[in-house]
C-alpha cells in the first residue's frame, strides 16, 4: 500500500485521537519506505537514538569477541578459529568499525541483507487498519502502532521528531542476532579466563611468566636466589663470573700480606667476605642476595598487563606492568626468557668493588 493511502487511513476518524497520531503515522510510513527501498542511511536517521546506541554496542561487542579468537582458540589451529569467527558473524562485522560515522547504516545493510537474517515480510502487513496509542506520561514519550495483522511498531519522540524502534525490534530480538551475542559472550568469557591465567602464569617460556616467576622470587631474594640466578641473562652471569675471578686476585694479594689468623678480618675490612666464601658465580650471587649490599633486580613487581615484542627483534621483549613499569627480557637458546640489561647493575654491585682492590 502506498504512502498516500496510508496517510488517508491515519486521518480517518478515531475516538480521542491524539494530535501526535498523524506525525507517528508519517514516521511509520517513512520508516517502512526506507526499509523497502533498502535506504539504510534514511532508515538509520529514522531510528531512535537508544536503538542506534544498542546496535553500535552490539557491533563493538562482536568485534571485541572476534579480536579475542586467536587468544582463545589459537592453540587449536586455523580451522577452529575459522569456525569460531563464523559463529561470531565475521562476514557481517569484520569490515564495519564503530568509530566510522557510517557504521550504523553499514551495519543495517549487513544485518538486513537477505542472506544475513531471515526478515519476516509479514511484519509490515496488515496496515489497512491500525490503531495508534500515544503515552504522553512516558519519558521519552512513546507511541505504538497496532496493525490488523497483529504487528506493532514502536516509536519514541525526540527533539528531531518521532523516531522508530523497528530496527531494534527486528534485529536485537532476532534469534540469529541473539545467537551471535551468545557466541560473543562465551568467547569473551573464555578470553577473560585466558587473560587471568596469562597474568598469573609462571611459565618462563613466556615473557610475563618469567616476570611473574622473578617478581614472586623477589619477595624473598635470599631464599629464592637459585630461581633469580636462573633468570639472569648471559651478560649478567658473565659479570658475576668476572667478579669472582677478580676477587680471587684480591684474595691472593691479601694472603701475601697477612698471616692466616689475620686474613678473615682483612677480608672483611675490604668487603671480600662473600667473595671468599663463594664456591661459584651462582654461590656468589646467592651470598650477595643475603647481604646488606643487595640491590633489587627489577624496578617493578606489580601485575603484568602487556608484553611488547618488536617484529624485528623477536628474541627481546618488554613486560609492561599495571603501574606502568617496564621490565626488559631476552629469550635464551633454551626458550627461557631471562631478565635483560642487568650487566650494569651486576658490575656496580659486585665487579667494581673488587676491581678497585686489584687496580695497579
């Protein structure tokens, strides 16, 4: 039925007709006409703001779930990820972005396409007879058009005029859209579980796992020195070994100048105690971790939130913490991530003191 015929029906006598009824009828005609012509820009402009917001929120929700697919299903292979993306409506949402000013019309074009949703044509039938109810007490003011076909079309009054809730009713209550939403909720719930596990992992073959292992060990460095030593990079271990070797030179120099009974005190006077007692570089590190001269290995020990790995340096990573800390790591040939950049700290704390004792 054409717009002119519908307008005549809207103007037919009715009991206690609201002065808003002609405007509501006109809004319905415009909305249905835009839908029939697949004019999605017009349909979007005729849609109530709350319905627009709900559709854009759905778009953001689905895209967030699609982005989480590799994190949740990556280990299960490409086929599993493809199945998950299909269940999330990838073909509908993949190239529609919430920040795009045209996101609304583009989304409508995808969702109302015949191959995307089963649009029930009888939703616009039965317009030869209709009743319009306006609720002036509602906020915002609402109107409902009831047709002889048993359908109803809801509207809300805005500053720009009457706006339709048809899109909301057609799409957000559609079983297919509900299935897409349910799939997204499941993926995001699984993603949250993966993220929670990621944050607490102590697997040193992952940067944040090595970081967690180190930060928990640092709660008691004296007791956990073996763990911390295992997480030192090769450059830091090399400095430890060099410090131990130089300490032996200083030890021999003191031995030449003192008697056996004098040596223990002489070692203590120049700070050689932990070096003399150390049997290896590992042991030296452990004794240093128990000493007053120990310095914390990391500037941050709060929860990890991200790992940055440069594409051109896959063996190097930076763990970013909740408080903004940045802790560098490097991957060893054994696949274990270790603390990077600690050679200067080891040099200052353990090598330079013995270098000063053996300087010419």
